[in-house]
C-alpha cells in the first residue's frame, strides 16, 4: 500500500497541527508516514528549489508511489514535484500557495523584503521570530509559472472560503485547468483546522488510500 507524505507550509514544520493529524490518521491504519522538515537549507536561507529537490529525493527512495498531502507552500512544492514527473499515487493540496512567487516578487506587502533583502518572520515551529534572508528572492522566479503546469496525477484541493493568506480564486483557477480534479471549498480560514474541515480531509485521505 502507498505511504503518506505530508509537506508543511511556510515558516512551519512537520510537527504542526495538520501534520500531526495526518500522522495519527496514517498510524491508525499502519501506513508508513513521512513528514520532512522543509526549512531548507535553513529557514533563513530558504529556497523553493531546495524544498523541491529534498522531496524528490525522499520520494525516489520510497518503494512505491505515495499519496502526498501538501499544505500552503508545501502544496506548491507538492504540485511542483508532480509537475517535474515524480510518480505519485495521489495529491491532496490544502490551501496551496499558488501565486506565492508573484506575491513576494510584486505584492505591496513584501516591498520592504524586496528592498532590504531580509524580513522578520514569526516561525511557528520555532515559536520565535527569525529573519528570512535574500536567497528566497533570487530563487522565486523559477517557480512563478504554475499557471502553465499540467499534473498527471489524481488531484484534490481543499481551500477555505475565509482564507486571507492565499486567495481561493487561485485554487479555483488551478482546478479548472485540471479536468477530473476535485476542489472542496469549506467555511474555514487558512489554517483549515475546524473539525468539519478535518473530517473532509479524512474523507479525501480515505479516497486516496482505501
């Protein structure tokens, strides 16, 4: 049976609430579970390229194609890995951070980061403020073209209608370009931790890992 791989989001870690939910779900079914730390090479020197390459190395070492759950930036990384040809049994994206590169390269909220090359960020896994360095800025142009990606893998997207971090329209647009994909819109915010939302996530997991 395929294993379950969970990819966490930006300024987070594998032990966050959704990761622990997926770990418990897999453990109750005796499934192999993997949740790599994607603060690579460090959070201060973070690049999407380092994240994608680390996930590709992990998937390449597994005995069969896994189901991958990607949350926020982890969702973008998961989609990128699928786009680059990784063999997957299924893909579940939780408020995937489509447009992540464009918002940082062009959006007004990140103008100071572009000007200074650094930015203070509260890192939830560390429970502390840290400083994001310039490596991400240099790396992001390589990951700004997800509107041209075509994923050949069973795809489900879960996104909250009250998400203020990642626009719901980005998931709607991505799903519309992938016939056969499933988009579930829920009354939730970016965290996607409401009990009804987690029950829907469990349903998606059961569909991908019967």
